[in-house]
């Protein structure tokens, strides 16, 4: 039994079958990559895991509990955090203020932001935020305007905002998209460090095969909304179905 169990999930958008009979089992403390061509349904699947979309049929269980029908913040409280395909940070706030948002949200028990006033006045939270920024090598940018950060730093900040919630399952939707190679390699190293330090399961969607093969323990290949194959990176590399889905890209 995996910590995350997706069974027979279907999702249609009008006439389009975005997900068709998706089954996925993610084992605890592993990195599970989901790969597949554009439009394969990867983000749709992630949206179903975090309450942004409700599948038409099927079940999604996290640690034995259904996530379906729960609000996104409730799923978050269950221990699932997600890094979006486009970074979701508060551009008009500083890096540090962004970090305080999930901390206040957690303390407050919801994602209402009224408790945001008085940011920085609570020493414990300040230290927690700074320690997390240090862990992702962002401490020296503590007072930078978040909107002015580079794409790589925005991603790192968003990751820190997720990790400070101490998730048991971290979902990453193309964490290195649009990054320069050096930033991509930094992200790989960062995720490896985080993985080594914590009890955390990661589910990562990624087009960059260098990232996938550097991090993944298991890989699911999705094509036209349906898993083609699930296997180890070694077995996936030369798999004929993967070559077919990727036109040789992954082979
Ligand atoms: N809200 C929506 N309404 C209608 N169609 C949608 C919606 N969201 C996604 N789709 C369609 O569902 C299919 C799967 O989209 P999805 O975003 O899940 O693909 P993806 O695998 O994440 O692709 P990419 O690699 O480009 O991010 C696509 O054909 C997309 O156009
Ligand atoms: Mg996507």
C-alpha cells in the first residue's frame, strides 16, 4: 500500500477525456515522477490530488483517508503541499513576509490572512522562517521584493513556503521549468538534500529527463490521460512505450 493511492480516476472537460482510468500508487519516502507529453493530463492529475479539481469517478486516498470532497486547505492540513507549475507567491510582499503566510495560516487553522498583521513580531515564527530560507539558500534575500526575484529564486521561495508546512507529501509540477541549467542542477541538489533530511514523499512532474533520472525512484508515464507504464528509471529508459510517447526523447 502506498501513502498515496489513486484508483480508477477519470476526469472529462466537456468532450475531452483529460484523465482515463488513472491508477497510481506512490510509496512512502520515495520520489515518484510522472512524465508524459504536453497535454497528457499531468497537471490535471495533480489538481485532483489537492482539491482543485474533483474527478468524475475514482478515489484518491492519502495515508488511508480520502482527499476527495475536501477543501484545498484541509488537504494541506492532511500533510500534502504542492509547488505549482507557475510559482504562486505574493509578488508585492518581501521574501520573509511570503514565508510567514503559511506559518500564520497553519497557526490560524485556515488560509485566512487576517492574522498576517504583526508579521515578524513573533520570534519563534521568525526563526522558523529564517531557518527554512537558509535551508533553500535564500536567507540573504530575506528582504527582497518577491516579485523581483529571478525565476529560479521564485521557485525556491515557493518550495520553502511548502516545506515550512512540514508536508509528508510534496507535489512538484515542473519545478525546473524555464530554468537555466545551473539553477536546474541547484534544484536537483536541493531536493536531494531535503529528501535526505526529512521523512518526505515527493511526486514530481517534469519534462527534463535529467531531473527525472537524477531524482526518481519510480516513474509513471502518462499519455492522453492514461498511465502507459510504471517502473524504475532503469527500466523506463529503454521502454518501447516511452519511446513512442516521447518520440525517442527519453530513450
Ligand atoms: N480547466 C480545463 N478546461 C478544459 N480543458 C482543460 C482544462 N485543464 C486542462 N485541460 C485540458 O486537459 C488536457 C490535459 O491538460 P494538463 O494541463 O493536465 O496537461 P499536462 O500534462 O499538465 O501538460 P503540460 O506538460 O503542457 O503542462 C489538455 O488537453 C488541456 O488542454
Ligand atoms: Mg502541466
